[in-house]
C-alpha cells in the first residue's frame, strides 16, 4: 500500500514538474534577451527543475523495483529497464563522443596562418551532406555575442546520468550476482555498492587536484602520475569486484571524470567568457585554455571508455588472471591510437605511435590466449559426469525456464536443457566456465576447480554424448 502511495505521489510530482518547465519557458519569453531576470529564471528552469525531474524519475523506478521485488515481474522489469536505459545511454554517448571527436578535429585542422583576421585563432572550409561550410574560431570572444549560441553540454550530462542508472540496473540492484565475487573479496553487496560510488567521487577529486597543481605545466610528468593513479584504481577494482564489475567501474571512473570536467570546468569557463563578453570586459584567455585542456583529456578517454562499454562481451579480457593489466594495457593502446589520429589531423607525421599502440593491443591478445591444459586427463570423461555439473551449476540460468531471479529468459539464448544443446555450446563452456572462469556469474553456484577440469577434459576428448 505504501509503495502505491509513493508511486502515485511521485507520478503527480513528475507531471507537475513537466508543466512547470513549459510555464518557465513562457515567462522567459516575456523578458528581453539581456534581462537579468530572464537569466535567473533560465537558471532555475534548467537547473533545479531538470534536476528534480531526473530525481523524480529515478525515485519512480526505485519504488517500482521495490514493489515488484521477489515477484515474477521483477526480471521482466529489469530487462526492459536495461533495454531502455542502455539505448538512451548509447544514443547520448554517441552524441557526446561524436562532438568530442569533431571539435578536437576542428582544433587540430584549423587554418591559422593564411588570410586569418587578427581576432581569429583560425578557420576551416568543409563540405558535408552536399553543402559547403565555413567555420571560424575566435581567440577569445567576438565583439558581440550572437543571440543564438548553442551549448554542447547536455550530451555529456545525460550520457553520465544514463550510465549511472545502468550501474544501478545491472550491477547495484543485482550486486550479489554481477558485482560481488566471493572468490575475490568476501564483501556484502551493500559494501560493494558504497565502495563503487565512493571510488568515482575519489577519482574525480584526485584528478581535479592533479589538474590544478603545477604538474599541469609538465605534460609528461602529469601523464605518468595520472597513469599511476589510474593503475591503482584498476588494481583495486580487480581485487575487490568481479571481473565485469572491475572493468565497468574503471570505465565509470573515466566517464565520471569526463562529465565532471564538462560540469565543473568547461561549462563554467564558457559561461564566464560569455558573461565577460556581454559586459564588454576583457575575456581572460586562460579560461578558454583550461577548458580546452580538459576537453582534450576527455578526448583521450573516449576510446578506453568505449572498450569498457563492450568489454562484458569478451571474457578473455575481464576473466584473465591479470585482468587489471589487460585493462590498463588496452587503455594505453587505445589512447595511443587516438593520439595518432589527433596528430594526423594536425598533419604531423609520427612513425612509431600507431605501430607501438597496435603492438600493445596485439600483445594483450597474445597474453590472454588459452594456456595448455597442465592437468592430465587420465581417464575418459563420460557425458553423465558433465551433465551432473551442468545441471547443478549452470541450469539455474541457462534453461528454457530459468529459476534464477535475475533472468526471465536464458542469457544470450544459451540453453543447456539437453545433451545436444550442451554439446552445441561446448566452445562457450570452454571459454566462459573453464578458461576465463567468468561463469557462473560471481560463481554463485560454487563451481569447483575440479569440476572445471572435468569440463575441459570432456571437451578436449571430443565432447561425446556417451
């Protein structure tokens, strides 16, 4: 009954806030362009109201989840939340990363010398979609701020918000399954969630302090110390969370730093520049340079973050014994690829960055390759032995009718109800249960090493159904 009351109340608040956003828009239209009252109203409508909308929607989802917890509708709700929020996250992420790539490309490709007016930092001719475009970048600000000025910020904000929601939907609401691995660290789901959220805050604080220190003027030393800090987080995550949980939190850490750069540094700097220009004051060029540097950092984070977003599909990475080294090596290799592309846009030839980056990535592929079976298979394994293990450890999820509360259907459609189905997916069993040991999830059914050895021997012997 309480859940119904809370849900109804939050729904009413959501409708009320939605109506208010349109009311504020009508009020804004009654003020002149530079009226301070309009600026104040705009700040309230875009700040407090939108934040309240997001919090109310999250509250509705939490109440709905609590109400359906333990019922047959819980996995169905989680599946659709996963689908909808994941689609939103990918969409906003494409917009944000696309904008990052585009504006760094513009910065790298500007004509800065030929027939460039004094107030300009550069210009660029481009053609796209059947049309010609001419772009100019000012050193500080134009003499008159245009009436229509587009701000690139909501792509970043909503990418982070939807990503944070995904953390809850996939990892925090099901922390016992997806985040905690008792074989790695015997912690409770609540402790794991608190550690995860706290680490994101700590990472931003450390990064921000590093950027505000004198080390920012020494790029090489700054990069070395930054990499050392990132290495510490990767090592910590790999020794406190499950493999998938460790990787996703490293990506969430980078994503949080990127979004915080936009919210706390880039947009405030741009607002200060616009305010100074409107007031006819001299715009401090250091604000633009600082915002540009943080934006460049974000640009280098993009490929490692994209890798983490898809990493849960590749257990040879997060399931490796030295997963944190795999994570760091791939991040460095991918950042190196981005650096090469940035230099190419500047028309600066570099002959070693791309090959070295490729060698790092290929080295990780070699490092994660399957090892030879050191445990001798001194007897022929029967399918009956294998089937007993599968039915005991795997069938709770991988069945036409899963009994695990987190799944309404078998993950990825993999079903082990019959011998033919087990034989069909023998390669997946080898990869997930034997080589990377990423299944069962969090080893919640307590599959033993001896059982994994039996599965490997059976597959090595030809996976016969006898």
